[in-house]
């Protein structure tokens, strides 16, 4: 027993000594990392954990009086006070927006990258021009487009030359179409990623294809696209997550005419800050959106092996 106690005491002392040496050796590194660690803990970890807790309460920003599953019951209820129809409506609009905008932005971004990847005179200027819109903050861009598409905006002034007029964001049938078109303004961000993927394709593969007499489109669909599938997969996930969290439109037109742009992220915001101060319910809606995005992401990861070429053993 004494030997065991002595060994355990010695082990503890050795660990304390090792910890002191580790502190003396590496404390400078952790001092530099301290702002990032504190920032992550305060602005990411704490909000995530607290929102999960608040999702099971009736928290109104000051206090809560009940703890349970009442928020989730309300979300999935069709009865009096239930939100299932409203939440399903917002998810439906969000998915409709994502189903069109994600493929459209990916395809056009890829086409632009193919053009910018050609070594021609002035191509660097075009790369810069395509990327510049992505550095403008989303809310500022939304306010800019709201002015462009207003009744007396530049877009309608241009159409008036041809005797035409459109309601754009102010029309129930044209608002979503306008958003799809406006989203193309930001394809320059993905173009940078596409260019990186295109530059990583071994030139020997194109040389071998040229020796076999392959034409441009044969090389495009047999070499370029298959070798770009890892970046396609990466951009697909990011674009889908971004589309499902669309909120910048709120600065442009709010919920849209007849709630035609009442995305789920907008509903979460208005539930929390729209006057009712239902922070608990908003947190529950946020975690529901997180669950939907997580399920879709896991599904894409499970299915990517069937079409993504990682070049392993090929």
C-alpha cells in the first residue's frame, strides 16, 4: 500500500512538473491564440449552447418560466396556435429558391471559370472584375439591388426604352425570379475556387487526349469535369447551406409581397425580433433548420463516392 501511495504521489508530482515545463515552453503560443479562443468561446460556443437550452424554454430575452418541448410541439402542431403550415410554407419557399439558385450559380460560375482559365490577353482584368462584387457586404448589396429594382429604378428606366415595365421585387410572381437573377452577381466567389481546381488538373492528361484526337467538348466532359468533381462537391455543399440560410433579401424587400419571400431564416429573425420576443421559439426554429441542413449534408457525403473522383487508385 505504501509503495502504491508513493508511486501515485510521484506520478502526480511528475505530471505537475511536466505541466509547468509545458507552460514555460508554450505559453507564448497560447497567448497569441488567446484572442481566437476567447472569440470562439464567447461568440460561437456560448451562443450555440445557450440557443439549444433556450429552444426548450419560453425565454423572452429577460427570463423564462417553463422548460420542456412546448416550442417543438408548437412547430409541428396543426391545431390552434400550431405553426406547422407556416413553417412548412417558409421551408417550401426556401427549398424552391435553393433548387434553382444553387445549380444555376454553380453551372454559370464553372462556365465563367473555364473562360477565365484561358491564357488570353486581359484575362486577369476579367478575373478581378468577376471577383470584386463578392467583397461588397451582403446587406449593402441587397439595399443597392432594392434601389435598382424599385418602380423608378434603373432597371425599369431601361425597360421603359422598349415600352416595357416590371414590378420585379414588388410583384408576387416576379420577386423570386428577380432574386435568382440577382444571385448571379456573386458567382465570382466560386470562380476563384473553380480556377484552383482547373489549375490542379495534370496537363499530361490533355496532351494524351490531344494525341488521341479528342476535341474540346470530349476533353471537357471526359477530363475537366470529372477531375473537378471534388471542387463541385465542395461548392455544392457551401452553396446549398448558404441558400437555405438566405436572409439578405430581408433588407431588400422584407417578407416580399404576400409573404412570397418569407424564407425560414427570415421567419426565425422575425420570431425573435419582430416584436413578440419569442427567443425560445426562434431558437427551436434555428435548431430545426440546423437539423435539416445537417441531414442534407450527411446525405451528400454518403452519396459523393459514387460520382466524386478523388484520384485514389484510379
